């Protein structure tokens, strides 16, 4: 029997230069580029994944909305967020201020999609010497946002990248 | 009436065509009824003709909002827009378009979908945002580097000196000024034998724990910590800034050091921390205060005979004792409770130096 196919929109939110585009690039194309190119508007990428669900598996086309970070929330963003089944909130583990913005992004997202799940991600975990956010701080933010799952990741090495998208896929199926 | 409606639609589409705007008409289920060639070019998935296609299958940006658009079509809601959508191109630069979806109330539940090429504006925005973000990142890096440098400066250079250097970096040059100062030395007794019996890290831990007590007492009376040399601490009062009553401040600090060390020794009872005893020496007189060294390495120093004498007086002090010179004693006057200990002879000096054990201070107030 063929697996059911679902298409789900997922938004990546976070301040500029936290690595949203790099996470998508690693997940979708398994590539990484150190050079920072700021994102304008939105770029939608598609990735198929097999997600365990209810003792079986579901094939999910995840439509990843990689959007410009660090802008004030406005109606423009509202149109970007509409219809999202889930979101990945990304901060840069080497810049403490990027963790502080997480609540704003979560609030913006839930104001449009109140029942959709989040995953909290601290990216650039490979830069150990420059780390400015602890696991405990990241966990506290995740706990305060509906006890969302949290990950430290590295788009550069690929650490936990697959896992975080998988986790969101499972949450999306669980909250359908 | 139908003619008017047809004309209206014809006009909208013609305007779109003239302005190179891509357009499509769909029903409320987003099935494409008609479109121009430009619309095909924005679609993903390599479809030559969108007619009959379900629009979200070729515009992934519409996935997830099918219900919203259905209600937009049947309720004739407000125009919905998704600005700055990116499409990759072979040259890597990419193209951008604004997607706009509006219900055509005159045509039942039809939706007009427009895609306007905004590549030029978006690329300009991208360049500006790139520069802005790079500057913000650079600013953050500089701010962090500045914090680290300030931390280093304030922990590796005497605090008062660091503060003056930050406010006026031109001060950092060899040379100094002659001024009166009270110089204090505190030196551990029997340190060498203790150090030989302990592992190196415990030696440093022990020394640092005692230095913490000594430094706290010096800072309490606004003294300047000049340096740590082996098992010895050197401090000065009235450098680099003016401190009226510097001899009294130095004497208060010296007594506070011994009181603090006695308390610390009590706290160490029953622990693994070995207890050190320090002799403290104090002298008041002229010093050269300034930056000593070469362009490769500077340090703040208080040089001169006053410093040498303070060092030698300290070397005569037993553990727990504070010895002061005649000059310091004269500055303290009757407030000082002292016991004269006779005179000491210093190398290459004819005159003998009277020294006193400082036992306490009267009406000096405490901090």
C-alpha cells in the first residue's frame, strides 16, 4: 500500500545571520557555504521526508519558508506565516541577543497559527569557543514556549539538522 | 452589463500584459482557468501551460492557504499579497516577484492572480540589507571584543590605572611623575617550604586565596594594587590619583590585611587549605609613579627609595605583624598606637632607620 503524502508549510524564523538559510540548505541539498548572504523576502524549498506516525510512516513534503530575519513584525510577515503547520525558531548560539528575540517570533507565529507546533534551535554549535548561550538557557526558552522540543545544531557540520526537522514533522502529525 | 464586466476583465488583463505582469485566473478551488505566458515562467515544476493545473502544485507558496483562498473567492475578501518571492536562476542571482491574489466579484468566485517582477528592487534591497547586517554583525563583534579587552585591562592592570588609560590612552608612554605616596608590601612567611610540599596547582590556589583577602583590604581603602611578585603583594596609596590622608589609608589597609588573614585562618581550620602568615611593611615618601618598560611591554610602577625602604621594612616583619617607617609614623601622628622596635640597617646606607610595629589606630574610622 502506498504511503499517504502530506504537504506541510514550515516557517523558519529568527534574527538575521542566525543560519536559517544554511539550515535549509543543509537539510535540502546537504550543502554548506560559510559566506553570509542576507535573505530578501522568502524562498520556499521542498523536501520529502518519511515521518513515523501511529505505528506506521507518513511521507511528508515539507515546504520550508526561509524568510528574511530581523525585521519588525508587520502584515507582510502575517501573509508569510499564514497556513503554516509548524515553525522552527532559530537563534545563533554565539549571539546572546538572538535568544531574546525568540519570544517575539513565537508570539508572531502563534497569533496567526495558534495550534501549530514549534521547535527551538540554537545553531552554530560547532563554534564552541564563541558560545554565548547555554543549553540551560535554550531549554528554558523552549520550556516557556509550550514545552517545545529544542536542539543545538550546526548547519556547517550537519549536527542534529535532520533530527530537528524530523521532530517538527512528528509534532505536526501529532497535532493534526 | 456582461459587456461591461467583460470589458473590465479585458482591461485588467491588457494592463497586466502591457506592464509585463504575469496573471492567471482561477476558480475558487485554485484551478487555473486562463493565464499568460509570463505566469508559466514563475511557476515551479517545469509546467509549460498552467491551464487546468491546481495552482498550489506549481506555486508552493500557496500550499497551506488553499482554504483561506477558497473563502477569499466566495466571500470576496480583501486582496491577499505575498511579497518578494524568490526564484532561482542559472546565473545564481535569482529573480523576485510579488504575488497578489484578488477576488473578481463581478465574475462569481473567480480569483485573479498577479505576479509582478520586482527583481531590480529586491536586489537593491538585498545589497542594502547585506551591508546593514554586516555592519551590525561587525558592531556586535567590536562590542564583544571591547568587553573582553576592558575585562583584561581591568584585571591585568591596576584598576585606577586602567580607568585612566581608557579615558586617555595618550597617558600610556614611558616616564612618570614624582609624587608622595605610601607604599605597602605584604610578604608570605615560610612560603618556600610550604610550596615544596604541595602540588603546583594547590600552591597557586593557596596563594591566590590569601591574596584575595589582602587585595580586598587594599581595595577597601582605595589603594592601588601595583603587582604580585611571587608570594608578595605590592600596593600604593596616592597613586595614580590624589588621596589625601594616604598614610592613614595605607595603615588602615595594613591592619585590615592582618585582621582579614586571621579570620581567614580560622575559616581554614579543618579544611585542606594551608594557612599562610604575612608580614606587612609600610613607608611614606616620594616615588616616581608612571609607566616602566619598552614599547613591547609596559607596566605601571612606583619606583624610588621609598619603595625600596618599604620592601626592606616588610622583610623584617614577622607573620601577623605590621611594621612602619618613621615617615609613615610621623604622618599618622598620635592616632597611631605603635611600639618602637629600634633601628634597622639597610645596605649601602649610613643612617639607621627607626621602625615601629603598628598595633592600632585611634579615631581613624573603619570602612
